């Protein structure tokens, strides 16, 4: 039976299932309640028990990737910057990984990660600008995956982040780095991630 898990590298640290928690993008590396300023980018990424709820990261917070430009990011809240490439964003520096498993070995293709409004998977989240990349695929620039004003977002071919095809296995992993910016005041609780792929 096929199954998806969304996992975050935190705690001891180690990869752990998000489970019933929420991935929270905040304005502080250690405080999930800190607001991200309008037209600013996330300085911290956390596991929260709600929106945002209580921090569930453990001793080590989830890694944070902050967009600086299409080809530049920061991994420490903007104190230093680095060019976007696999060497500078290792798998354990990614915002999360998507784990796809099946009882038998399968090949996966046509995978995609997308953002949406939490209700209709074809509709972008309002008030959020989001950039993403898949680690391990030679990416040297971010892709825009959500920009409601430009009709970018949702499970659409022009918006979703393409995930690399993978050969036969019972376990498949996709490592994704995401950075977000609020474009209007207020909480952005109607902002979710989704994934889809073909397996055979």
C-alpha cells in the first residue's frame, strides 16, 4: 500500500514525521510565534502543535532556508548568504523531505510538490509568495511555487515544483527547500503543501 510521510530534520537531530503538527515559518530562529514582516522572509522554520501552537522541534530546531534572490539564500536568518546549489544546501538543510513508500518496489515519475489554499488544491494560497527547489538535482535557482497575484500556485503544471523521477525501490525521498514571504498582514493559516506522483 503506498503511503506519504512529510518529515523534518530536528530534535536530536534526526528525520521525524510531521504527524499532526504544522510546519511553521516564523520571523525568528527559535521562536515560532515571531511574525514574519510583510515583504520579509522566514528567519525560522519550526514544527508547531497548531497555527502556530507550541514548538515541537526539540533540542534542535528545523532547518531554515531564507530566499535572498533567485540564486542566493541564507541558512542563518540572513547573517550570511550563499549561492544556491546542492553543495550549499545539503539534504539536512532542507525545509522537509517527502517520503513515499510502498510494500513492493516501484518506479516513481511525474512527481510534483505544490502549494495551495488548504481547501482547493488547484488554487494558490492568498497573501503568500513562496519559492522552492528540490535538493540533489543540480538546482542553481529557486522556482516560484506560490504567488496569488500572479496566478501561480496550486497543483498546476506551470506552478508546481517538478520532482525528479526515481528508479525501483520500496522507499523514495524528495528533499525540498522552501522560503516564504507574506504579502499582506495577518496569519496565513490557509497555506498548505501537497504532493502527487505516478508509481508503477
